[in-house]
């Protein structure tokens, strides 16, 4: 069936809009096939990809997720850096939450049941169970909840403690204490044996059990790193275990002191060894994470002025989330903070009060309705400018790229047809690159990269018989 050749760029844009926007916002392949049966113009497959990738409705409904490289902390001493968070529990005896604080190096946890997560109660806990027991810490990491403001903020400022607030919906940044929540909660629920209302009275026992358990990340228990000795348990006394060897009743002060010295003399070495093991463990975890999520790991940063979409993390746990937009925006990047988050603003200039974690951001590809800057003749454009479809990078516009698989041949792409074994992108809008691209694919922008540019030719359908084509479109691009 002959296809109509479209020369007017305005008519091309209307065709693209109707084929994609008015027929279900399908992906690149489906939209391209709809146009291919009816129309033709040079490099129209690239125009289809550009139009689909810049559709705002498709971008805010994108299922694409990104990750950012992990930044590990390397603690230098006990209670140099602590992580604090509040975990809500079933109401029992008017208690409804637990505030927990965990040391970064040793893993020592302090926790208290609260009747309400107020900043005054949290500040009282931090003063009594952290500062009064271990001294003023250098850094405390919390979320942005109201319980970490007001009285708590005044307390840390009074003692010169550096307060680090994680960005919204970025619980991974507070993972040291967040991971402990699950262990602590499970231990409590199991110890209650069906009577959940007992959890407030069992909380000290659960915290002690957590403290004496040996950690795989350090090779020591938090109790041992904190005190320099292994805990003496009731079973040790009952079974006369080696833990109490040398200790007896009516010991002289000199003998008791000698035993304590022998126990404590290796503590500095053990703490240093635990810090080294913890560092190596975290580096291994970082390597595993980046290997696991290599295909969706963000390797570049946004620059001021870039347009971005923000992941709508607030709806991810709602039951009726399916019809809601997965991303919000676009917004404009103001700057990147020291910790890697971004400060953004509305397009009217209003700056957001809180920063946004990098993993929640996606580049926004603005819809370019005005395509008059594109040359009508792609061959002349290649010769004159090298790339007619590349947007100006200096102007802050996002770039569009087309991928060609050298192993599958260039002829299918050059004719504006997707390869037969390409991933079907009907339901997933194309952003910048094909997520399933193999490592041996070459990337070209806008125009198809042939091994010999002199081989590019445009053949009319009068010569179709010479090329073996039995019909189809009136024009073909031959490589």
C-alpha cells in the first residue's frame, strides 16, 4: 500500500500527536507502526522516538526507577556517630511507639517506650540514655519528623552536636537503625507469645538480647565492644562456664583488679579490628549493590537548570495508587547539596523547603512542539551540522539518542523500522536509552551511523524492483 510523503514539518507534528496522544499513548514501536502504514518522511522513526520520549503524560506514569551509588560511613570511635528513629507499635498500656538510637561502630542500641512521639520526650530520652551515659556524640542522624525538631533541636544545638537530617522517603540513609527496627520488633512480638500488650515490659530484655548478640559485620557483640568483656549470663553462673573463671567470693581488691586488667587490656585492639572489619563489610555491600543494580544506577549528576521529575513516593504504600501519577513535575534543579541530595524549585521560581534524594529524580524530556529547526533534508543536515536531531546541550535541553545494534545490521534501523527482536516498548515509554541495550551497541544521536556515510542513499519506488522490494513505502533509506 503506498504511503503519503509528508514534507511540511507542522503536518508531521500533527500526525505524531494524533498517532501517540490520541491513540492510547502507546510506545515507540506501536506508534511507529501506526504511522508507517500511512505516511513517510526521512528519519521518521527518530521523530517518533523523540515525540514519545517527550510526552509528559508518559513520563509522569513511567515505571522506571533509578538508584544512586552508595556512600558508606567509616566510624572512627565508639559513639562518634549515632542514628536515631521512632518506630510505632500497637498501643499497650498507653505506650504506642519506641524511640531507638544505635551507635554506628559498635551497634549498641538504646531504646525506650514512649506514650507519644513528641520532641520533648525524644529529647529527654537522648539526654538521659545517650549523653548522660556515653557523652556528647559528634553526629546524630535522624529523619525529618516533627519529633526531631523543637526541644530535640535545642538540645543538640546546646551541646554542639552536628544534626544530619535525611531527605524525605530516603530511609536507606538511616539504614543503621532502620534495619534494627525489624529485628527489635520481631524479637518483641515473638517474646510476647500472642499477648502483644506485653511489649513495653519486654523491651529492655529485647534490647539486652540485641546487645549481646555477635554481629557478622564486626565479628564482636556490641556489649563486648562497649565494655571490653563478654557478658556473664545466668547460664554461665548456673553451669560454671569459663566466663566466670578466676572470679570467686571474698576476693582481695588487688586480685579483682588484676582480673579486670586482663579482661580489658585487649579492648583498644578489638575496637580497631572491629572498625576495620566493619569498613570492609560495608565496602563489599556497596560493591554488591552496584553490581546488582548496574542497569539502573545513575552515574551522572544533575546540573543547575536541568528539568527533573520527582518520584511520587508518598503513594507507593497506598492501596489505590495504581491510577495516581508515579512522578510529579517538572521541576528545576537549583543545586546539589553536600550529601548528594538536590534542592529544586517550581518553574515559577518557588524553592522547595526540603531537599530531594537523588534516587527519586528522573530527567524530564521537554516536549518540543516546534520542530522547524529540523532540516527537511536529513542528508544535508548530516553534512552541514553532523546531527540534525541533537538538541543544544548548552541550552540545558535533554538529549535524545537512537541505538543501533551492529550485530543485527544497520539496514532495519536506517529504514526507520525497529529490529524484529527489539523489546516491545508498547507499555513502557522510552526515556533516553533503551534499558535493555547490550554492551556492544553503538549510540548515535538523531541520525543513523553507517559504516560508510557515502553508502546512504534515498531510492524512489521507481527503483524498488531493482532492490528486490515488492511494494511498501514510496521511499526507502538504503545502507
